[in-house]
């Protein structure tokens, strides 16, 4: 009976089915979530490690589901990508982020994460330019965060998208640096203004002499090429010192602040201008 039970699990794995059902539910509900006003954008400060001032905020989407509670983007962004809902969702996120940024002082910008599928959708660049125009936001205040997965296939569409927007002043940051494929080729071919060193190099169990040397090397290369280096996932003052010492000019992480609603982001900015 034991053996039979085991072989059965390879055909019918209850936890796998639960996962599928959950995905299916998320897919259906995601389409309605925007209309039902269940989604919101939170903002996490990116801080100048020299002056301690906020230079920008990263827009991070949150879904407050009436039954499931708060869903993390890692749970629904992949579903949104697989189903194509990400295009609508992404345009909505960019519009919200641009609107919030337009309320901030002019030297503070906003960073928005882009999925590869969003870029390949027809009229992708136009969607972003429309969001900027509607919010009356200077394109130079928008930074798009992309990861190396963007370049895996269809580099032609990607190149056209990046060129069209960077011609108008939109900036690009290479996100999660160090977790994907070799990215030096992309850095050479595309006009990134920032490299975001993945948080696995900054905090957590794998941080040590090796990760420190990697950050140092990335920072030296990036600085030479005129890019700024952001350390993600900073949780302690020791990590602030370590990444600053390694050559990072910007930092982001729970040590400074979690992602907060737009009114709190505005308060953080007002507070630091009073000091
Ligand atoms: P990401 O772009 O690498 O975003 C940073 C993630 O690290 C965020 O998680 C943030 O809350 C978390 N984080 C920030 N500081 C710390 C820290 O000090 N320690 C730790 N342990 N974590 C920290 P979040 O908001 O759950 O987002 C997860 C991922 O979901 C993002 O990773 C991004 O890939 C994706 N995502 C989030 N919002 C959007 C969006 O609007 N559009 C798209 N396409 N993807 C998004
Ligand atoms: Ca990001
Ligand atoms: Ca990241
Ligand atoms: Ca990430």
C-alpha cells in the first residue's frame, strides 16, 4: 500500500493541484483587481549614501486581496506575465508612479520595474510616454528597471524600445545585477545609468569576502563607465558602511525604509527638507 501510495503521488500531487488552482484564481481575479481598486503602489526610498538624502523611490506594486490578504508581487507578477495581463497592469503601474512623482520635488525621481513582456507588446514605448504626458512628468525623472532576462531573446525589439525612450530622456537601470547571465555585453550595448547590485550580495547568508570583492569590482567598472551603483537590500548600519566603502553611491533597503504608501513617501521628503 505504501508503494502504491507513493507512485500515485507522482501522478496526482495535491500540493501541485492546489498551486494550479491558486494560479488560476489569481489570473481571473487579477483582471478585476485594478477596477476594484485592490492594487496600490508603494514606494521605497533610494538614498544617497554620501548625503543621506532620498534621491528617488522605487515603485513596488501591492495587492490587498479581500480574502487572501496582502499578496506579494512575487505571487502575482509571474501569473500576470504568463497571461499577458502584465501589459495592462504595467501601464497602470507606470501611470500611478508618474502621478506620484509629479508631486515630489523636481530632483527626486521614480523607478518602475518593467517585465520583458511589457516591452514586447505593441505600442509599449507609447504607453509609457502617454503616462508621462498625462502626469506632466519630465521623462528624465522616470527610471525603468530591467533585468538581464530582457535580453535573452528578441534583442531587436528591446533595443528599439530602449532607444526610443532614452532619446526622450527616460533612464534605465540594470536590476538584480549578478543573479542572471553575464551582463557585461548588455552594459556595453545599452545606455544604463545605474546598476543595482542584487541584495544577495549585500545581506543574507552568502555575504562575505567574496561578495564584497564582487561589489567592489562592479562599482569600479560602473563608476568608470559613468554609471551609479545601487546596493539593494541594506538592512544594517554595518552593511551601509560596507557597500559605501566598496564604492556604491546609492542604497536601498529596510535599514532606510520599507516601501510605503504615497502619502508617507511625500512625508519623508517633507521631513528631510525641514532638517
Ligand atoms: P525587485 O525589483 O528586486 O524589488 C526589490 C524587492 O526587495 C522588493 O520586494 C522589496 O520590498 C524588497 N526589499 C527591499 N529592501 C529589502 C531589504 O532590506 N531586505 C529584504 N529582504 N528585502 C528587501 P517586493 O516588493 O516583494 O517585490 C518583489 C519583486 O517583484 C521585485 O523585485 C520585482 O521584480 C517584482 N515587482 C514588484 N513590483 C513590480 C511592478 O510594479 N512591476 C513589475 N514588473 N515587477 C514588480
Ligand atoms: Ca527593481
Ligand atoms: Ca532588484
Ligand atoms: Ca528581484
